[in-house]
C-alpha cells in the first residue's frame, strides 16, 4: 500500500466522519424542533401555511413579522386584532356602513342559488373577497380611501393581504345579514376542536 493509497483512504474516512457528524447534528435539531413545536405534523402545517405566503411574495416582506398578522391561517380564516384595526383605521368600516345596501345586495345576488348549499360559508367567503378584488381592479371610488391609506403607510407590498382582509370583514357582515352567525360560530368551534385533535 502506497502513501497515496493511505491518504485516499484517510480522506474517505474523514468525509464519512463529517457526513455522520452532520446527520447527528440534523437529528438533534429535528428532535429539538419537535419538542418545542409539539409534533412534526404540527410543524408541517406551519410550514405549509408559511409556504403559501412565500409563494406569493418570493420572500417575506420586511414588516410581515408574522404571516397571520391580519387574519389567522386556521380554517375558516378569521380577522386578527391587527386585521380589525386595519378595517377601522383604513376607513372600510365606515365605507361599509355608508354603502351597506350596495355590498349586501351585490353579494346576495351572487349567493342566490347557494343559500341552502352545504358550502354556503365557502361561497360567502369566496364571493366577498372576489367582490373586493373586482372593485380594486376596476379602480372603484369606493376603495379610494383604502388605497390612500395603504399608500401613505407604505403597505403596497402586502395590499393583496389587506384587500383579502376587507373581503373577510365583508363575509362576516354578509353572514350576519343572512342570520347565520350561530351556524358559522359552531363551524369555527368544530374546526378548532378538529385541529386540536389532529395536533
């Protein structure tokens, strides 16, 4: 066996040792994460939620410290305290009150055939968000104050999230108008229970 053979074998042994070391370090990190998060399945859910935002933004916006800052990632989506503050501070709460008839009539028309559908709440959310996005695309004067608010506070990077928040607020008002608040509350409680059982 020549010196070069010994050196080659030594290099292979060193590489194997390095690889085993990194496998061990990785295993320790995973164990620590699992202990702090609760379970790998729960961690997968968090990663899945976050990945939806990463897909949209190709990175995390500098002021988006928490990906559910304006609404939760739980299903059904719910406005957080920050989301409700945005609704109030941006003036949308007042816009809705002053134009309630327009919003509710438009959405009731879309939901005409869905009131007894098992997916009623799904359609409430879908159509409410859709209406807000259409108003924004059409540059409706109804959202002028919202655009001004977003611009003045430098929130343009997350405007899709903000407009979705408006849609969620609209959804809640629509459900209230249909008199289905209790049913929606039960749905939220059931989903929360199911999530806790899965977690």
